[in-house]
C-alpha cells in the first residue's frame, strides 16, 4: 500500500482492485480527498511529490536569489568603483536593477507557447540556458553594457521559470496538495533571497570591505547561481517527469497513465489513478469542446488562442476577474516589498545604520525573517480565508510604513545623535517583511490561480504573472529616484498603497476560500457555472462509457484468442 493514500481510500483500493473502471465509477471517488490530507502533513506523506516539487522549486530559489543578490552588490566598494553609474548613487542604478524584471516580463509571456509546444519540463530547461548565459555575462562583466545585457537575458530565464515551475507543480501534484505546492514556490523564493543576502554579506569581506576589496566580492555571488541552475537544467532534462496534464494535452495517453501511476506510487490499473486520468482527460476535452463551440470559425491553434484572450477581455465577468488578478499583483509589488529587497542596504544606511557591515547585516536579517514568516501561510490561508489574512497583513504593513516614514522625517538630520531611532525604524522594516510574507506574498499568487474557469486559466495566469513583473520593474526603477528626491516620502508613498490595499480587500474583494468552481462563477456575476458543471459531468460520463466499450472489446478479442 502506498503512503500517499489516506485510510479511507485504503478501503477503496482493497475492495475495488479487481475491476477498477466499474468500481471507481460506482464509488464516485472524491479526488480532493482520495490522496490524503493537504498542507504539511500531506506533503510529508507524499514524499516523492514533495521531493520533486521541492526540486522544481529550485526555479523559485533562482527567482529569489536573482532578486536579492543585486542589493548587496550595489553597495560593494569594488563594484561602485568599476561601475560608477550603477553602484552607489549612480544614475543608472534603477535601470540595472529593473532590466532583469523587464526580461522576466518578456520571459513570462514567451513561455506560454514554449511550455505548450515543448512541454513544461523542457521549458524549464530552456529557461536555465537563458539564465546561465545571463549569469556568465553578469559575473564576467567588464563594462556597464555587459551587465545590462546579462541581467536582461538572465531575467528572461527567471520570467520563464516563474511561470513554468508553478505550472509544472500544479499539474503534477495531486489535488489535495496543489495549494501547499504554490506556497512551496513562495517559500523557495524567500530562501533564494535569504541565501543571496548572506552570501553578499560574506563575500564583501574578500579583500576587505574598503578600497582593497577584491573583484571576487561581487563576481562570486553573481557566479554561484550557476550551480543551482545547472542542477535544475540537468534535473529537467533527465529527472523531472512530464506533467501528466501536458501529456494528455498532446494526446500521449499511455505515457500519461504511466507517469501518473508512478507519481502516485500506485499500479496503472488502480481506480484512483484511473479516475484522476479520466478527470484530466475530461478537462482537456472540455477545453477543446468549449473552444470549438464558442469559436467555430477559429480553425488554427493561433486563432483559438487569440479568441481565448479576447474572451478574457470582452466577457464582463471574466474581465472583472482578470482585472482583480492583475490589480492584486500590482498591489503586491506596490506594498514596497521589492523596494526593500533590492535596496535594503541603502535604506538602512539612509536611516542612520552606518558602517560598511551593519546595513548588510540588517539586510541579512530581512532574508531570514522573510523565510520564517512564509511558513505559517501554509496553514493560515486555508484556516482563516484569504480576506482576513490579507487585511491583517495590509493593515500592519501600512502601520509599519507610517511609522518608518515618520521616524525618518523627524530624525533625518540627526541620526548620529539618535541611533535608537534608526534601529527602531529598522525593526519596523523587519515587521513589515513579516506581514508581507504570510499575507499578500503568498495570496498574491494563490488568488489568481483559483478564480478562473478552466478554459482560460492558463492565459489569465500568464497575464497576471506578467503584471507582477512589470509592476516589479517599475518599483525597481522608481525606488532609487524616490529615495534620492523625496527620501522619507518613499515610505509615505508605500503607506498610501498598503492602506489602499486594506480597504480594497475589505470592500471589494470576494472571499474565495472553499468556494466550489460552479459557485465561483456566480461570485463574479457570471452565469455559466451550472452549465459548466453539467457539461463536465456529461464529458466524464462519455469518457467512462468509452473506456468500458474499449475494455469489453478488449476482453472479446482476448476470448477469441
Ligand atoms: C514577490 C516577489 C518578492 C518576494 C519576496 C514574491 O511573492 O512576487 O517580487 O520579491 O515575494 O519574498
């Protein structure tokens, strides 16, 4: 008996192993519960899914590492000397940070067709090739142009993995673990940020932090990302299985069955595997039929894709969801999280934490806090719902910004005499990070993944992910300008957005926790929910009958032999 099956379903297996199709049908297997619990317990029980998802989350690690590494590098002495327009207070600083996000925006959009044509798995491999080229250019940069090109190409790879990895995990994990798996990705991002912060902190000492600093102080943290990336590249080529959903999409049904059985550690004729495959097939068939029915004139794949995007905009209830998904991503970025992630050492220096080491040390603390504050999200989001967690997070983030801005405004010219004030502001930066991590850090990704109907979910997610990157790009670009010109006003600016987020969630955002898919439609003013459900049931019925026919033909021909 596999360890992925809950006690209730153990009974199912022993009773039904003799005639899987008929018996699974009679039992009406509830897939959401058949594979056991969700959250930590579920992940620990399904060790292979946990291991594979964790491995794929190396993509999230690279995402976080790439975001985090730049902040420490920007303030390193040798880097500032070699790239005066980029390091320190250079006029191109915002651009060198943000060009990576621009690349990621492009990568996220480009990856949709790549992941459809060449598989999710190989798109992760392509992403790593781009990432490695970018890494080489950045670590070996001898001029500013090389640095820019390297960050842009590396960014394309990051944008690709940011879209491909959650897609692969979501399509590979059993239904009970999908939510936790999304959080795993956020956790990996946070770990990546933390590792890069501490690496910067360590390598800045190579040759000393002053004028003798070695060039390796910043080249090494840029270069070391190649290791996890090479690992992920090799793993995506030789180890990660194809997503069973993608295999069904390209009609490789036998492989889909084998892969699914192996992933679930069950025999290929097990009723639960059979039921899951049936549902995946039904989902794929549903998409095909819906598109064919809605857009009878769309003959080519390109035309159909165009129609799907169009539908997202012209159907009022879908457009509403698309707006909310993108707006949440925008607000996630405008909480100011990356203003801190990218420019923390500068910020700490600005609020009076002086010396070469202290700002980087305080930045390292952010990295650790961010990781640990992500962990409770796995439990609280499903326990209390999206809205209360978001509101508590947004309200607390707003309070932090207000306090930091005010301390900064009052003591901006007298940090030396008021060292305690600087440290108090630093503590509120840390508290801000805690409140980001358990709330919109995770929910910003979970919410869009659960509000769209199946037929347009991938397209909508692609748009939402790119909305995240483009907002991220803007933040990277404007933060140094704001810090230079409006100094403490930067925090009042983010205070405004976090306060807005609080009211927006309170007054406008529908709660989605525990809402079944057919009800979800009503929530947004759509009326296709019941029709969707009925159609899905009809397709499932047809597929089951198809299966039965095939197996009786098979036994007839075996009888003849
Ligand atoms: C955001 C990133 C951010 C990270 C911090 C993610 O959810 O999308 O932009 O840097 O959280 O942990």
